[in-house]
């Protein structure tokens, strides 16, 4: 496999703040002895309100580069740590 999910809907757990995670990783088992792959999806805004521009909701888009990330960013952290 190696492409995005085709219209499948998966439940997403909310964090402590009530927001969905910025990235969502979907493990896909390998076929016929191949190594398993991980598909990465990034959270994007689904729409915005007219007056204030507040997000109406979220959806996930497939990230073909597939780099996991989206965790906490501390100013004293080294890049790639």
C-alpha cells in the first residue's frame, strides 16, 4: 500500500485541550513479507466563520512525505531531537 486511505473514516481521540492531534499516524501492515508502513496525515482547517475567521472544524490531509511530527516545540530543543 503506500497511498492515502480511500474515503475511510477513522475515530480520532481528542487531547487534553479538546483539540484533535496535529498529525495522525496510521500503521499499515506489509503485504507478503514487506515491511509495514506508516501513513501520516496532517490536520488542516475545514472551514472558517465569516466574521472572525475562527475554524469551523478540522480535517486530515495525507502527507506524501510522511514525516511524523507535530509534538511540542521547545526553544532549547535541538533540531531533529
